[in-house]
């Protein structure tokens, strides 16, 4: 039935496994709605900006030449990123795409909590 030894080992382990789903969408929604319960930085709490944002201008067309002009950082350069950890913990987001350090700790805390005692963000399938 098994073609490889690792496949047989996995099939044996899988029979005794439990799968959990952590609803990070609901967790992040709650962080956005109640930032003071989750974020603990020294700057004003921020759930819409980021500690290392670099807004880019949209590509455009040069009206004089008709050539496509690639966008770049607004104002020509990215703003100075926030480097102090205690300040970065005020932000839910690190940049336009990535969660911040505090968000990562919050997700990790809920994963551990869901295994140890249960979390309102986790659902177990078995």
C-alpha cells in the first residue's frame, strides 16, 4: 500500500492526528477594532499604517513624450523606517504587505493558547 517508508510513517501518524484551524481573519479584525487590547508600543496605536511604509506613485504617462513612466517612492525617497522595537509594537503592520512584529507574537500566542487551553480563534477538526 505504501510506496515509500516515509509515506507509511506519515499514514500511521495521521490516524492519531488532530487538525486545528486558527481564524486569523477574525483575530486581525478584532485587533483593528480594539487595538489597545493587543498593541503595546510607545507611539499612538496604528492599525492602518505601517512601521516601514514606502508609498509608491502609480505608473503614469509623460504628457510631453507619451512614454510610460514607472512610479517610484512618493517624494522620491522612502520615509525613514521606525527602528525602535518599542515604537514598532504600536503598529499592526510592518509595511504595505507584511504584519508587524507584535502581530506575529499575537498569532503565535493564540496558536500556543489554542493547544494548551483553547482559544476563541481556534476550531478543532477531528
